[in-house]
C-alpha cells in the first residue's frame, strides 16, 4: 500500500515537473530573446568562458599530478680513488636507487583531493557560464529598451507632424493665432530631436552588444509591438527551490570546502613524514669487496608540520563559513529575483492600462483641438502625458521580461551550462 502511494506521488510530481517544463518552453518564445541554440554557440566562444574551460583542464592536470605524487625515483652514482700509504691504489664505485613512499593513506587522500579539484573546476566553469548568460540578458534587454524607446519617440514625432499640420490649417483659416503654429513647430522639433537622440542611444547599445557578444543574432529578432508581459508559470516557491537546489555558487563553495577539509587531512597525515627507501650497491678496493644493501631514511617531524596542520584547519573553518554566507546570499538573491519578476509583471500590466487610457485621451484632445474645443496647450499637455505613459509602459514591459528571463536563467531553464563543460 505504501509502495503504491509512493509511486503515485512520484508520478504526480513527474507530471507536474513535465507540465512546468512545457510551460517554460512556451514562455521562452514570448520573451523576445535571440535564438536559443545559436546564442549558446556565442556564449561558448566568450573569453571568460574559454578561460574557465582552461581552468577545468588545469584542474584535471592537477588531479593527475596528485594521483602520481611528488616523490620520484632518485639514482645516485659515485666514484672514488682509494690510496693507501703503504700499498696500491684502488678504484671504487657505488650505486644507489631510492624513493620516498607515501604511507598512512596519503595516496588516497591525494586522489580525493584531485577529484575535489576537478569538481571545483567544473563548478567554477558553470558559474562563469551562468554569469556570462546574466550579462548577455542585461545587455540584450538594455538594447530592447532603447529600440522600443526610439520607436515610441518616432511615433510621437509623426503625431507632432500631424499636430503641426492641423495648427497650420487653423492658422491659415483664421481659427487660431499664429502662436499656435509656432508652438506646434517647436513641439515637432523637440519630438524630432528626442527621436534622433534615442536612435543614437539605440545604435550605441547595439554596437556594445555586438562587441561584447560577437556573432549574436541581433537582426533575427524584430521589435514586437507592445504586448502583455508573460508571467512566470507555476508557484513562486517552486522557482525558489529550483534556483537554490541547483546553484553553481553553492556547488563551488561546497567543492572548495571539501578541498579545504582534504588539505587539512593531508596536513595531519604529513605530521608523519614519508620514509625514503633505497637499495645500494658498492664496489670497493678494485672489486675485492662488493657490497649490496638497503637503507631507510625517515625525517623527524618538527614544529613546521604542526603549524601547517593548524593553518589548514583554520582555512577549512573559513571555507565552511564562506559556504554558509554563500547559501544566505543565494537564497536572498533567489527570493528577490522571483518576487521582482512577479511584481514587475504586475507593474507592466498596470502601466499598459495607463498607456492605453492616456493614448485615448491624447487622441481625443487632438481631435478636440482640430474642432476648436480645446487650446493647443491643452492638446500638447495631453500628448506629452501620453508620451510619458507610453515610455513608462515600454520600460515596464522590458523590465518584466528581463526579470522573468533572469529567473529562468537562474533556474537553469534557459542557456544552462552543460555538464562538464562539453
């Protein structure tokens, strides 16, 4: 009975996870992101990612070094001439082969230390990859904001042109003072200047994006019209658990703690020095005496080894505290990211409603001015309020999409680092 309940629970969890994954895949398509697979290739070639990959190769090499050990075979050769006061001279020679031996579990500890270094290298690579993706997301949405701002200002410049034409017709017909045309012309010039400045900012942001992420398919993503920001699927707690439960910063801190503890254990084992074992052969008195023997050399430990052990213990304690600090920071950042995504979507929806209302007011004010029902000043005020609302709505929309994308990236649902860096 219990087994059946367990299987049923596992099935329910599996179906829920599958449903969340499907919803996430559908969500990615709504976030105006660059193509997923080509962008992954761009991330792979980034200098910081390549440097982290080299760090993994370094960790592998260090692991092989530790497995082999620092001790090597030593070959000793000697020759001497013996002279006796009342006798002949003798040629003598000796040969020795020796090597220190790791004992007391040191070899296994070194292998474990090498494995821990490899794990730390892989976690460091994944963390660098993750930070590179975060940087890409920030730069990408920064460009999207500038693109949409330029588009909104271009639309406002066109509306200002229409307003100028209406004012000119009314002045020509004698229904409005000359000052209205001058004010409309000034508003038109201001709108054009704002559009030009926005275009320049958009170009600079685009160039910076292409410079930092060469090969990124910026031209493959059209600027979409304003739409509702897609909310996060599932529950906030699920995203928090996913982010904290599979986090490269925590994994790296755990690997560094394991390394520190193994180094401390290695230092403890080193308080018993490794013996040096050797075999020796000698030929004395021109071959009259032939000697074969073995010998052992054992260093006598002193205060240095004890001090090294205490130092590594302190480093292990510090690594444990860094792990606790990392957990706290990651949990706080995850909670902030999820809440920010939820709130940003809500703000974007409200700003979109405000934008639609103000656009309608501005449209009515423009028509009313054409009919002489309101002054040009009132029409321009309505148009500027609509512009402010439109810009705020665009910023809120992209803020929401960036916040949602940040959660997907932190939860490894988008551009996740591959296992082992392959």
